[in-house]
């Protein structure tokens, strides 16, 4: 989503998009979790800035594009992301099932924090999912842009999607000696079922059932409003 939105907002900022590939996504949408901030000046003509974060809701956030994912898939992805830099950490050595089960409650707390503030109107939010982005990428991206007040076209969204196809992004990666996992690793739906034991999947589904169900209803509500 960060890469896709970067391409959509580029015409509104003082950077240029290459013919086939967006540039400077770290300049346009800094990563707050890693303390990344643009190293060069970016001249914005929009009345807002976009930031990427995996943090739970904080009152400083007034508007958000919330992207959720099937909990088992999300936790597996987090395991591999964590192992990317910390292959010898004891949490990694414990195995993917133990790691995912240990982090289930954090997943629930994270999603619940945005659900609660969306319900009580503390947060203006647009909700979508990794799965919906796979199924309807143009619609999701155009709706996300509209949430930001940006009037974009199907053609612009389709170009952004083409530029950021998974195989293209994966082809740009090189592990070298620094990383032990690809960032763009699998990019598939229901990949958790290929990595986790059945008992682990069942436990994750039971512990996330209520929160995940509410999040999916929130997304459905967004879809219905867009259709209206």
C-alpha cells in the first residue's frame, strides 16, 4: 500500500515519477517505526503528510488508512520479517508456531485499537485488507486515494499496480550478507496454512475470531458506502 500510494501522490508533490517505476517512496511516505525521515527536501503541495506505521493507535493520529490481513498469514509474515534481521534470536529459534502464538494477542490489541477509535469517531479511517487488495487492486487504490481527497483515474491506479507487481519488486532485492529473508517473500493468500501446524491455525482463529470478524465488517461497510 505504501508503494502504491507513493505513485498516486507523486503528481501532487515536488518529486517526479520515472516512466516505469515510482521513486523516493521513503521521501514521500516516511517509516515512523524505523525512525526513517526524508534525507532530501520534498516540496509538498498537499495539506497533509503520509506516514507508515505498524504501531497501535495513538491520539496524534487523526486520519488513517488501515490495512489488515488474515491473522495467520500476518503472523507468519511477521515471523519472517523478524528473522530477516534476527535469525539467531531465541524467539526465532523457538520456531514459527511458537512465535506466532506468542504474538496473537498483540495482533488483536493492534486491530482493536483502530476499531475502537473508528467507532467512537476519534479517528477518520479507511479500512481495507491485503486480500481485498489482491482481488480488487484498482478499486481499493482508487478508494484509498479518494479518502485522501485525491481525484485519480483508473489508468493511474493500474499503472501504479503494474509498476509494483510482486515479481517486479522481488526482482529488485538482493540479500547479500545483511539479510536472511527476502522482504517481498511470497505474496500469496492463505500462506499461513502452508507453514503452520493445524493446531496453531485453529488457536489463532479462535483467539482472533471476534476482532477479525469486526474488522471484516468494517471493510464491508466501507465497500457498501463506496457502492452507494
